[in-house]
């Protein structure tokens, strides 16, 4: 992994962590107001993980396109 790819993965992990926190917040508020949780723990897990992977992929693609335009 190059240095920029590692930085993009770290950025993706940060956004994924915020996704976890947001989804957990939704679950907490729903549990307090309605009495049930709309999202299961497996949905929260895969959502946060998926967000991290998608953000990393997008940042890597964006960087690759910028590099291709500068070398052409």
C-alpha cells in the first residue's frame, strides 16, 4: 500500500466510525422514544464497514484520475 492509499484508508475509517456513531444514535433515540431498535447490530456493523470501504475506494479513484490528468 502506498502512503496515499494508507491515508485514504485512514480517512475512510474515520468516516466509517462516524457512520457507526450516527447509526447507534438513531438506535438509541428510537429505543428511548418507541421502545424498539430499528437496526440490528449486524446492519450497523456492515454499514460502517461498507462506508469505510466506499470512501477509501472513492478517494483512491479520485487520486488516480488526478494523477492520470497530470501525466498526460
